[in-house]
C-alpha cells in the first residue's frame, strides 16, 4: 500500500506538472504554443490509463494548483473543470469493465460511449466558459460581439468610438454577427476533436508501453448509443431558439457532429477491410483530414449515412469474410 501511494503521488506530480507546463506554453506566443495547449490533457490521460484513476486525479489537482499558483487564482477552477476532470473521467471510463463470461472474460467500456462522453463533456465545458465570459446566461451573444469588436479594433488599430473597418468588407458588423452565431458551435466542435485526439494518443502511448490493461478496441465495429441520433436532431432543432437556449443547443450540435465524424472514420475502417491497399487508403484519408480539415465534414456525413442505412452491414453482405490481417 505505501508503494502504491508513493507511485500514485509521483506519477500525479509528474503528469500534473507536465500538463501545467503545456498550458503555460501559451505565454510564449509562438506558433506551436496552441498545439502544446491542446495537448495539456494528454499527461493526465496517460497517468489515468497507464497507472490508475487515482494517479490521474492527483495529476488533475496538481495541474490546477500549479496553474492557479503561477497565474491567476481563478485559473485553478478553469484548469480543474476545463482540462483535468474531463481527461480524468475519460481515462477512468476507458478502463471500466464488467464480467462477460464464465471463464473470466471482460466486457470493456464501448468506444462509442467514450466518444459520446467526449461530446457531452465538451458541451458542458464550452457552455460554462461562454457563461463566464458573459457574466450571465442571456448575454452570451452580446459578450461575444463585444469581444470580437475589441479584437478587431486592436488588430486594425481603431480607437474606441470610431466606426469599425475591415479591408475588402463593406460592413464589418455583419461579419461579426455571423461569427457570434457560428463561433460557439465551432469552438465546441474543435474542443471535442482535440479531446478525442488526446484520448487516442494517450491510449496508443500507454498501449505501446505495455501498461494498457484493456485490449485495443476494434474501431471498425464502433457504434454510437441508440439515443445519439435523437439527441443530434433535438440539438439542431433547438439551435434556432433565442438567447442561451439556442446557444447551448448549437454547442451540443457541434460536439455531436464531431462524434459522428469519429463514427465516419470507424465506417471507413470497416468498409475498407477487404482492400489490399487498405493501409494506404486510411493513411491518405487521415493525412488529407489533417492537412485540409474540410474532409472532416465528409467523415461526418459518412457517419450519418451509416447510422441511417447501416452502410457497414450492407458492404459486408456483398463480400466474404475479411482477411485475417484486416
């Protein structure tokens, strides 16, 4: 027991410090700083998946305390709920299992539910941050508009009180109005994508090190929970509501669409199982998404099509069993 506590404390201290340093890289102002900030949950996920959820929880507390001590005291809560606790919870869920057979077989937490949890957590975190920005629920749009106007004035060196101007744009306020509408959903979608990437990276790193206790899941068979399509439909419909209700629904819709993009990649893994050039096709698609980003919309569409028509089952029915290497 003392050895476990010592190991948990040391791993938590190291992982939490790494996470805080990744967050602090934002102060450098370099181009790579944003990437490093996005990777801040990674050490916590590695500690949780590779050692225990207690080590991950310790890393979460250390990262929050270090950020609060080094910057503003309010950063303690921001890092705690915005970075640490979501990463810890996802790592904890990834290692959940229950008995599934008389010979001691285990049924591990389904990857599809883990993806959905990423969407749920990023929806909650994004909404908390937007409400904090507005200092009140109903004023989110006004707070975003004021923030965009402030940034534009700073970038274009426009003093307060003078009309806003943008090169090649007749009415900058219309551009800002569009940003106010799309920004919450886009920010939430990006947060969900980053969280999914961190979970996948952490699982792969821990797996390579030999510390991952669960077998690597078959991504080609991943399914989202049955209630997900209804939740997406409700979120899309609710996004037309006014004020905070519409913003919350739009944020949820953005996160869920990224979950369907993850499902689209699972579909791609499934329908290419019989291709001899499967590795080349998958590598090409992943590279294309990483470079251009817009093909992610095609992956979302593929996930939605599979949900509606069970594309993987239809493709499998037209072919024989996959090769052992698939």
